C-alpha cells in the first residue's frame, strides 16, 4: 500500500503527463524573461514549480516506456509455449515492470495534486511525556531516538533546541529541529498522541502498563510568514541547568521569550551562547504562531478535514506501540504491523507511506468530485 511497494489508483495518467509537459514549457518561457525576476518571491515560486515539473516529466517518460515494455512482453508471452525459457523470461520481466509501473504511477499521481507549500519546510518537533509518570518520559525518549534515527537514515540534520530530562534517563519534554528535503511532508503525520503498552523497567510484577506521549510537528516559519513586533515579546535570560556541561551551567545563557498577545512562552537553553538560544527560541515561537495561523485557516474547512487522515490535533490518539506483541497500530487508517522492533529503531516509512497514500486517495477523490 506504500509508494515504495506501489499503490496505484485506477486512472489514465497519460493526459496528466502531457499537462506537465505543457506547463513546463510555459514556465521555461516565463523564466527566460528577465522581468520575471523583478518580483523575487514570484521568481522563486516559478523556479520551484519548474524543478518539480522537470522531475515529473522524467518520471512520466519512464512510466510511458514501462507501459510500452509491458505490452511488448505480454505480447511475447502469448506467442511462446508456457513452459519455454522465453516465456519464463517474459514472466519475470512482466513482474518487474508491473512493480515499476505502480511505483512510477504513484509518483505521477502525487504530482497531480498541487503541493502543500509547507511540505518543503524544515520542521520543529516537540515531544512531551503524557500519562504514565516516569514511564511516559522514557517513552518520549524512545520516540526522540526513533525520529533521530529516521532523520539520519534520510540524510536530514537534527538540531537540539531544548530539553527537560527526567530522573531515569527519559524526557519530560524535548524540542528539536529537522532540516532537509521534504521534512514536513513526511513528519507531519506524527502529530498527535502516541500510546505505548509494555512492562516498565520499574515494574516488579511484570504487568503491562499503558503510557502516552504527545508529539507536535510544526513547519518552520520564515520571517515573511508573520511579523513579531519587538513590543509584543518579553525576553528573559537565566542560568541553564540542562545538558551542555559546566560551561553552560556557569553562564546566564538560557533564554525565555513570552509572546504577550498569544501568551505563548518559549524557552531554549541548549547552546552556550545566549544569542544562539535567543535565535532558536524565536524560531520556535515563530513556528508555533504559524501553526496557530494554519489551524485557524483549516478550521474554516472543517468539513473537508473530516475526510482527511486524522486532524493532526495533539489530543488525538494516532498510534499504539504494543511491545509484548511486537505490534504497532496506526488508528487513523486501521493499519497494524508486527514489526515494532524495527519501527522503534527508526524504520517508520512502513507507517508513513500508507498514510501518504491514503491522503493522496482522498485528494484525488476531491479532484474528481
């Protein structure tokens, strides 16, 4: 059901490939005009669309060739004896080509949907321990480790921003940034309540406990997204007490920023430099304000949101990790996998890609409707 495995909805993709080509020619002409760069923002948008369509045209050409090769091998199979060597070779080739067809087809289908402008953003992830006391803090640490391993496997960069460690080595709260290609596009499905069922290390009777942690995934805001007026914020500095060693603990490097109109408070203490902590805190604040702005806009389309993959609200239970049964269940699409051991080590694409496919199906249905 995942893009990697090839999840393809029944539709004729060839007309869409030609639309990509026609639009690409329009963009090529527009970008060759020096006047297009009089408006830097518009030029950037056109260039981004140009790059996206250029890749889609390559995929489209590969898709058309795959269809032609499939027809050729199917025709060959009809003319050969079922047990002949040529027939077996044709069957093997058909199996490979059908996999390619589905994979390329879904890439084209994703290209049909106008991209969400936030999908290409870098991302800020906030994990907080929920119900379950010290066990929930340990689970928060497990989620942090899972996400960092996933990011590293994709070549993304992790930047710690702030943390509040628990006594047993977990986290009451941890905030970090992720930088890379299409980070928010994949991470956005992680927003919500994550539930774990397992025997805690502190449980002497071997009983399974249920704990939770909440995950908030924020698209990183840019300064052009919204203005933060200097008079709207109050900045305080204090002595850091988190990780970082003696150097952090002996300087007033931690920064706390309060946004007066919204009441939001952000604290960053991961860096030794007060200025760096201030910059990180402003980045988190701006992203939280952007999230609130996006949620306000989305509320206007509540009827449509009900048809999508969950709401992404932090109070929504999205996933359960059951350790005794090596089972992970995503409640939004009723997906259950028995590979929890690999998931908790960072292999979360088998969860994310079906969610992407489900969202794609909903959006394609909306286009048809």
